[in-house]
C-alpha cells in the first residue's frame, strides 16, 4: 500500500514543483486576481497556496492514472476478506 501511495504522491510533487516554476517564472504573484479582486496574500503565501493546489490537482491525475492501470482482477479482489481455511 505504501508503494502505491508513493507512486502517486512523488510524481504529483514533482509535477507541482514544475508547475510552480513555470507559472511563477512567467507571472508575478502580485498580478494574480481571484474573480477580479487581489488575493491580499504575501508572496510566500501565494507560492504555498498555489503549490498545494497544484499538488492536489496533479495528485488526482496520478491517482486516476494508477486506478485506470489496474486490471479487472485487481479491482475485483477483496483484500480484507479472510483466506479460506484460516
């Protein structure tokens, strides 16, 4: 289970870092608007909030990729059921 989570979280972290570098390499945090209003956050706050949003988005994409890569047998097995004879 831990290996599966690391296969989701680590690429998502790297993707979020790349998105952060790309977005804030092109745009100044003070230029960002939310529904026409300034964010009123410090630069560090904007970077942090954006990073975690990017991480959540890329994490969802990685989870979906991991789930779609499972076979029908993997999806239909019950992992919590006790084995026969034990």
